[in-house]
C-alpha cells in the first residue's frame, strides 16, 4: 500500500485523526483495495516520524468504524461502511 499523503505536525487537527482521515479516504476512493494489507505500525511511525501509539490510535479507530479488520495483519475490510448502506 502506497501512502500518498502528508501529516502536518503543526496542524490543529490531531495527528492520529489526520492519519485516520487519510487512510479512510484511500479506502473510500478505491486507492486501497479490500483485503489489502496496511503497513505496520512501526513502518508508518518511521515514515511520518510519529509515535507508534499515535498510529495505533488511528488504526484502532479505522477498525472500530469497520474500515479495517485485524487478523495476523491489519487489512482493509471487504465492505466499507459506505458499501453497507
């Protein structure tokens, strides 16, 4: 999965929400496909120079809102909330 977005550390929008919104947008627009594996928490933390707990918080929110599912790896859910309506 290619992460083509920027995280703005000086933005008033919290970093975990920027990450959540960016990945959610990739899912909703079809840039990220069902069952595609997301990068590891460590990979994202290193790429954006952010704390691993921040990434975990964004990933947890994606899973809570049914955009992803967790098996051995975190993957894009087969049906997003928009597909279910």
